[in-house]
């Protein structure tokens, strides 16, 4: 074969360079397109993750707000204190049906109110002045009654429609006795309820023998926070 002319060699070299440049441009374009698609996928993932995070945050805030609304009546405020009283399953009584609680102490002066979760209350923050022990024909203030519990009183409460014969049984357990208090109470879920500090017994009948057991065990009992404190000289005028 004859030798190629210089012009022919130059044309071939130029064509090769052109082809290589075209190939390079194609590779660069393909790489850019690949990078663009990858970036788009990353953006989509980040956006989705951000959306999940926002949804979780909104859900969390909503739960907090709902919880706050649901528990709005269970939180103290500038004008009202929720008595700190909680069930105490670790404390057991020898008397069947007795419920036990742990209860905080503290004096809350008026005009600030005190709200009790238990009905009737079994302890917690209360008025600085106790209720005088004895028999009452109308409901007494919770905040004063709780202070009497703190001194060792057993407070017997009853439904207003309790039969007269059963009411006489209750009066006989209180009349002339120290650290005993009797009063009607609105909204009781049982006909008779006996309460001492941190302890409560609900009964269907005033003649239930457990009532006497409760009085014997817990009137000025070892659960009393302030034993020896008075049950007279406070507020209220009992009928007897």
C-alpha cells in the first residue's frame, strides 16, 4: 500500500478528535442527567421525610393540647388547688372493701378553692381551720372536713334519702363521741361512706358490721398525720 498524504492524515486526526469530543460530550451529558435524576430522588426523599416529621410534630402537639384540655380540671391554678391524693395499692386493710390513698398535706386559705378527686375526700390540701366534730343535718365544706380527718376524725357521710332507721344507727355511733363526724353528702354512689385520713369504706347499709370495725381501727389511728390535735374549737355548729 502507498503512503497517505499529509493532508489525509490531518483529516483523519481531526475526525478522530471530533469523534472523541462528541463521545465525551455524550458521556458528560449522560452523567449530568444521571446526577440530575439522583438529586431529584434525594429531594423527594428529604421532602417525604420532612413531611413525616411535620406530621409527627403536629400530631404530638395535638396530643398535648388534647391531653391538656382533658386534664384541665385536674390541674391547679391561681384560684384553685387540686388536692394531691392518689390510690395506694401497697397499703392493705384487714377490713374488706377499704380503699387506701396517699394524701398530701397543706393549708389553703380562702378565697382560693380546693378541689378533691374523691367524693367524699380522704385527705389532701385543706382549709387552715378544721370542722368541729359532731352531727350535722346539712353538708359541710370539704376543705374543713378534710382538716378534721388530719386530726384523726372518722367522717361518716350518707345519702340524703337514707331511711330514718339507718340514719339513727349512724347517729348513735357519733353522738357524744370524740373524733367522730356525721353529715349528709350530695352525689354519694353508696348509701353510707366512712372516711379517715387516706382510707375509705363504702357501704350499702348502716348496720354493716364493717363500719364499727373501721371506726375502731382508724379513729385516731396510726394513719393520723396530726394525732392529738383538737376536733373542737374550729368551725361549724353540730346539732349534737
